């Protein structure tokens, strides 16, 4: 699903007919092996993953699982955790909204360039992303770069719902404020709504604030986990990037 329009995620996330067929196949088996009560605390049991049914590339499976999750949960399926670490602040994690995936597998989200996550990524670009949908989980490990000014950040800002764009004009993300400053931010937002309007077809374009940046995570690997099996003997597979082709073939099954 496109972040702004609500349309299904298209080629930017590498969706192919084969990937969607894989998603249907794995889902069609789902309720057979995990229908017994008490196997899992999660909703949406999916059953078996089998390597012979896997697509040739982890990007296709990512796209198929994301689209399946969006059919079930809508926009909330795009929430992902971003884990970072820095010498000054140690390990930190927070939730953000996934924007899109480029053809090379790069995952894009947006943030304030002075936020804690941006500071951490500028200090140490290694990071991990985590998606969780019921018994399904995807881990994406790689290196991130804060793009700064340029078309990638402009595109990321344009994907946001208009009310989010207006709110970002009023925020200094992560800074310590008192209640008076919080109230001032609320009033500033009301002023932006009055000036720009909430209808993008009637109001002027909202300018991207200079401190808003796209973050592009270039993945090293995708790890897929599907639970709900007796004894927690679940399915877990690792797809790793090939340096010479840029593809993400299946490397191994992991002990769950």
C-alpha cells in the first residue's frame, strides 16, 4: 500500500505475481497445522513455510508478506521497529512508519535529522528493522544513511499524510520541552492548518522542513520467521545479499 494514496504497494517493493502466489500458498496451508488452540499468543496463524515454495529472492517474499498484512490490518501493518546503537547512548529502539522499498531492496523511512535515531545512525550506520504481524516476523539487517537535502527526502515528505506534513513544521523531535511549549506547538499546528488547509487539492504544497530527512537502509539480509507450530519448532529462513548480483537468495534455514 502506498503510504499516501492507500494504493497497493507496486513495483517499488518488488511485488511479482510469483510472490503473491507464494503468499497465497503459504496462507492456504496455514490453518491446518496451527488450528489447535493454545499454540500461540498471536492472531493470524499461518502454518508451514517450506523452502521449496520460497521465491528466488527475499525481496519478493517481503513484498508478499507486507501486502498480506495490509489486507488484514491496513495502514498499521507498516509500523516497524528500528534498532540502533551509539557509544554515547547505547542501544535504542523505536517504532516508525515504513515508506517504500526500492528495487535494490533498500528500505526507506523518514525522521528529523536531529532525532536520537538520526544521531545514532550518523555515529554507527548499522541497524536492524523489525516487522511483526501475528505469527509472522521479518528482520532486516543493514546499514543506513540519512540522505539530507535532495529528491529522496522530498519524496519521503510528499508521501506523508498532509496533517503529518503540517505537524512536522511545528516540531523539534526529541527535544525536552515544558507544558507551555507543548501548548505552543498545538497552537502552531492550528495556525498551519488554517494557512495551508488539510485538503492537498485545495491548499498550497507544504514545504519540507530543512530538518526532515529520508533514511535509506541498505539491507545485508532478510530473515523470515513464521510461528504457531507445536513445541515452538517454527520455520525461520535467511536470505542474504549477493555482492556480485545484488540479489537476495535463500541461504539457510535457521533453528527457530
